[in-house]
C-alpha cells in the first residue's frame, strides 16, 4: 500500500515563534518530524510550507518541501494545495502529520494509513487511545471521540463523552469501562476528499466545538478511528514542551 505523508509547517505561532525552525539536538523541529515520518512505510514525505526559511531548512537536510500560499485559512487548505501540486490521484491516501510532533511514532502513521485503506466507506481516518486519567476525561482541552461498532466516529467533543450517568453521579473521579477515548490529532485522507474538504461549508457544531473534523461528519462523511494501545509522544506547543522534547532527544 502506497501513501504520502504531508507535514504542514508555517512560522506563525503566538506561543512559540518560528516553531518549525526550533532547534532540537542540532536539527530544526520540522526536519525531526520528517525524519520520524520517513521511518514509516510512506512512499513519500513532503513538508508543505509558506516560508522560504522552512523550505531552505528542509533542503539543507535533504527533506522535500513544497511552497504553498500564505493565505490559507487552515492546515487542510494547505494540504489540499499540496495534493494538487504533487499531482496525486483521487484514490491516493495522504496522512497529515503535524509539524510540531517530533516524537510521532512511525507505526502510528502506518496504522492510520492502513485503516483508511481497509475502510473503503470512510473518507478519513484518525487515531485515539484510552483515557486513564480523570483529569483528562473532564478537561475541555482534551478532545474525546465516540465510535460505532465498526470503529467509525460518531462524534468528537471537548465535553466528557460518553457521559457515565450512574458512575459520575457517585464519583466524578471514576473512569468508565470500557474507557473513554482521547482523540489523537493525526489524519488520513483520500486525496479526493482532501481536495473537497475546504469547499464544504463549516458546520454549526464545528464552530461551537472549534473542531474541524466535525465538518466531515456534518456533511455525512465517515471517519475511521484506530484505537492505539500507546499514548503518543508529546507535541510542542509551548517553550516548556520544547525543553521536554529536547531532553528526550539528548537522552536517546
């Protein structure tokens, strides 16, 4: 099975300026992400950026990078342009790996791609893992997902879903069994849907929850969910996150 990894990378970041270029053990973060993605079974790994600096940094380390427009409203729009520039076929599979995930597991990339290949009725795939911490379960910054019997997403929410009526009435610190699922922000797409997605109207639920994937569900598309046994490595959103990741690479 062939698939392409696309890594969107733009310099704008309020909490961590020039984040894709942040040094991690002698290499820019976006290069570290690409190196992890190259350990997957992807036939091609490409960075999609709007920055000459990012493109130059990738070139210096032998990473393929595409220049995309600077006015895209979201990462999905940037990926759609990249699909066009790469000339991908409608049924090609694309895995979107975020540019701030230098500890992404190559096996997780493969699993997300394989799941979409195995689910012909799905337009997208993604991942989740069991929540084992009550704080995460009730934290609105942690996105939850519920699925049907076939492992297709029914809904994503910042709220606590599913709501354990009887258990939470006794103790909010209890965890339901089977466990609730934390959504992991990695996505597989069929190239045809990735090109269509930016043209779909935003849904009211997407605006309420501030979750772009709800647009797909609103318009009747299916999202297959791979439940992984392992929590993903930490992403980089803050200077503190960056220091933790630097220490991991130093110790590796």
